[in-house]
C-alpha cells in the first residue's frame, strides 16, 4: 500500500477542498493510504476526520511577507525608480524583491515540511494547487527525496523560482485543458502531465421534494419568482458586478425576477460589503439576496430557476457549472477559460462573452421566456455530466496518475 500526503493550504472552504474531499473519500484504500494536511482552523478537517483519515494541521499565514523599512525606503529612491524604467531593470528589481521578501519564508517552510515528511514517511506528496501556492512544501519534499504530484487549479504565472522547481515535480494534474495549454504556453518544462477534470457525486443531488419551498422561505425568495443564482467566491474576477448590471437591465420589464448570490468573500476584503451596499441603495433593493456560504449547494441549486456564471477572467474549471448541470438547472455562462470544455452553446447552455452585461441579460431573458429551451438545455447538460464529469471518473483519473508513479 502506498501512503499519500495531501496538502491544501486554503484558509477557508472552497472548490479545491471539495474536490480533495471527493478524491480522498473515493480512493481505493487497499492500494492507497491518504493523510491530509490542511490549514489550522479550516473547518474541512472535521469532514476528513469523519472519513477515518489522519488529519494534520499547520498555522499557515495567508498574508504576503512585508519588506523591511530599510528595503521600503530603498525602493523609493530615484536610482531604483530610474532602474524600473528599463525592461531589464524591472526584471532585476522583481527578482531581487522576490529573493528578499519571499525566499526566507520559503526556506523556513521547506525545512519544517521536510521534517514533517521524515515523520510521516509518505511515498509521495500531492499538493492540491499550483507551485506558487506551495513553493516551500515542494522544496521541502525535494530535500526529503519524496516525489511530488502538483494538482494545478488556477492560472497563476510562474516566477523564475517556479521554473526551477517545475521540472523536478514527478507529475502534474491539470483540472482543465485550458490551464494545461496556458502553462505549457509559458515555456515551463514539465516531466509528466495529465488532464483530469473535477467530478461531482451524483448521489448528492437526490434532494427531497420539499427542499425547494423550504429553502425559498429560508432565503426570503417568493415561491412564484424566477430566481437566478450566482455561486462562488465573492471576489471581483467572478463578475458579480456584471451580474448586478444585467439584473438592473431586466428588473423593469420582469418584476418577478430575483437574484441570489451564494458564497463569501476573502477575509479582510470589502468587495462583498460594496456589493451589498450597491444592492441596498439602488433599484435591486429587495430583488437580490446574499445567502453567504452554504454547505447545501445541491439542494440550493434545486431551489432556483437558472444559474449565471459571470467570471470576467478565464475560469480554471467551474465546479458550480457541473453541479448545476447535475440538477438539470439551465445555465448562462461566460465563454472563457475551461468553460467551453464543459459547456456547448445552444446545446447544454447559453454562452456569452465575459464582462458583457447586455448579452448576459439577453440570454437570461431567453431562459425566462422559453421553458422549452430551459428543458432542452438542462436535459442535455445532465447527460453530459453522466458521460464526463462524475466523481468516479475523477478518482479513477487521479489513481491512474498514481499508478504511473509506482
């Protein structure tokens, strides 16, 4: 049996941890022994413990290191400002800044992680995100001579330091071809790489019939309203402002329309508060509700009438899209990143350009006016999930990568 140490440093619950939970739960325990390392205070540790898995925690800081006052003063000098006027000077400036600000923390984490590996003695380490989020852990694993699998879940530009680490990683798993193509396009050298799409557990989407009215009452949504939901981390690139723009265009001619924003923002950021203030002070007051983080996403999706996916930057995957497909929820999504890998315009969804509130409003209006269109899109989407995006396929894909490491 091979022992795998999974590492996820996310400070809060999110899509990466949901995917990791499905993977750990589905692993063949006759072949693989999982151990999970998560951030101290992350509520996911209880879920992993309930699976009978050994769980470790670390107090990872979620704030970037600060430069010393001396270094801050140096960066403000006229000589440094002139240096940054040249391309080569900017590169030198950022390289030195990385070494001074980040390298000490990376080395500290690498030493601590290597010591952990000497105790845990895994056959390999599976970091649940890209190199930029796990530099110290990857370097520590290399020091301890433990192979690393890097599960890349975002479009994060590699630094020169990352390019040095990349060829030393045993295998990469990309959650979409969009990320794989983008990373390869940066010229990073990789030893082995695979694309394994995230999957959903279709068993989680068998929801009691009374869930819809119960959840609508809980959220303050009228039973006869047409509700469009936007789910995901409440951060600017997810396009919440575009969603509100589209809702403002539609409300005058569709007074029965309601919006439901599900998710929470990053700690220490005020983006969610600004969105709430906009809703409360404008024409959307009483028309859009903020549901916060919800652990019951499958039930909530069946309590609404359509999903809006509005990311204004390329989406690495879009787990909520696949979840909506699983419950036969009609979808309007922005065609960027991995979304076109998952959805097909006019067959399983309606696709619109990123950041285009007018096109988003027009697509949502089509769904509201045409129940036959909603039924056709959602039935085809469910068939697509069953064919390509189940949790069984996801786990099998990752285990196939593991077999290559044996």
